[in-house]
C-alpha cells in the first residue's frame, strides 16, 4: 500500500542562486555526440595508475591486439 504524501513541495533553492542569470537550456545540445556513442570502461586503481590517460590505455590495447593477431597467424 502506498502512503499518502500530504507534504507540499518546498522550495529548497538557496537564495544566493539567481535563476535569471542562468539563462535557458539548449535542447539537443549534445545529441550529435550522444548519437556517436560512448564506451566508458572503469579501470581498477592499479591499472589506472599504470595507464593514466585514455591514450596510454588505447596504445597498450592496440599492442595487445597485434600480439594476439600474430599468435593466431602462427598456429
């Protein structure tokens, strides 16, 4: 059973936030980037320490791919 919520929503926005300065949002601003897709991978801390940038991770994985291809072609 659901409890009835008799509490009215209270405005919790702090007075120092001036909404007139925020402007309007732009609908679809990131839609093209979203359509390209993203691939986020979380690294374990020790791996992230060894490969601190996405470039270093990509370089290591490309080398691993080359090794795997060579091993496969030698069989």
